[in-house]
C-alpha cells in the first residue's frame, strides 16, 4: 500500500536532472584541465626562453655589474646635487616644503651640503660623519672650526655658549664646550684627513 505522504517524481525528470549534473561536472573538469595545460605551457616557455639567453647573459654579466655600479653612483650624485640646489635656492617657498627648515636642517643640508650623516643621542648630535666618498666627492674643509661650533650650537643640541680650543694634531682638533656658568659640559673632536678635510665631528658630554 502506498503512503499518501510520499510524492513520486517522474522518472524521466529525475534522469534528465542527473544527466545535466554529469554534464556540468564534465565541463568543470575540462575547464580545470585546460587551465592546468596553459600554466604548464607558460612555465615551459619561460624555461626555454631563459635557457636560450643564458649564454649571452653570462657574457654580459660583468658589463651589467659595472653598469649597475655606475648607475648607483650617478643616483647618489644626483640626489646630492638636488639637496645642494634646494639648500641654496633662496626663492624656494616654505609652503612647498613639509615643514619650515630649522637650524639643524640648515646645518645638515645647507652648510654641510648633505655630505655628512648625523647620529643622534638623547636629542643632541653625537657625530657627523662624511658619507659621500663613494660618489667621488670630497669631505669639506672647515677653516674656522670655532666659528662653526658657535654658529650651530643650537643645532648640535648641547647648551654651551662658549668654545675653547684644546689639543691639536695634524689629524685631530679638539674643543671644549663651555656653558654660561663657565663649566666645561662637553667636547667636540674634529677628525681630519691628510688634506685637512673634516672626516667626522664627534660630540661628547
């Protein structure tokens, strides 16, 4: 006896639905297979291209290395020249800059022309070191080092008001930094090369 709550679907409709599902599955499998074949073909093509040019690449590797080095030096020189032009351009509007340059910016990018790296410690400059040797540039000659220290005292960050000359040698000049109470609160050490150019300036408390 048949249950009245059970509804029989026509067998033809069920078979038709199953066939449609199988067709969709076959299409999906075919699409995945074609995609896989394309990926493999692309890989093989790149591999063959790389192998065909490997010999010429090996022959030119030294020239390329030389070119890259000269390119790096050219970029460094270009950045340095740009910093110099910006620092010397009196018509440059402060509104065109992210913020108004302060005395420390003037020291690093103006007077020192971006040639020296700056190392900070607790808010004051610990060292200024010449960094442009690879660009073919030369360190700077600071003829009046005491005047330099007095002019940029605010940029250095040590609260001195007076500079006193200390021991000197062909490659080192030392200065005492004196506060308003006539106390020595720090020292500045200029390290020079054989031509008297400043390789670094170190500040200690």
